[in-house]
C-alpha cells in the first residue's frame, strides 16, 4: 500500500502507511522488514535522520533475515557519522 502512494509522490502518506508496520507481528516477517527498510528510506528522503535511525534500530532488533539486520546495523553509524549534530544530546542545565 505504501508503494501505491509512491506513484503519487505523496511522501507523508507513504510514511504514515509504512509506520503501521512497526507493530506487525511476527517481528521477523520478511514483508514487514521490507516495508520498514522502505520506511527508513523515506525518512532519509525527508532528511529526518533521527526517525531513519529509529526505524533501523527496530529492524536491527527484529531477529529478521541477516541481510535486513546487517543493512540496518551498517546504516545506523553511517547516518550518525554523517550528521553528528542531529544526534548530539543537549547538556543538562546546571542546578541553581
């Protein structure tokens, strides 16, 4: 369904549709993982790096096929190294 929205160039609808896969069981379902890879790619298209990494983390812990997991494991540090400012955590404010 998400790929159908792709033909109309509606990126937000694609993302909303693919996000429904996050809760699909079993976690290692190949169709779920394929859709999640697409979802992470859509977030990358939008340059939403935090959400892309969040989805890759879900894939990484899915116990899915090695190809999907390995791709996610390798993609996470690539994104984080390319956009380090996005992943910096704010320093806590000093107590008064």
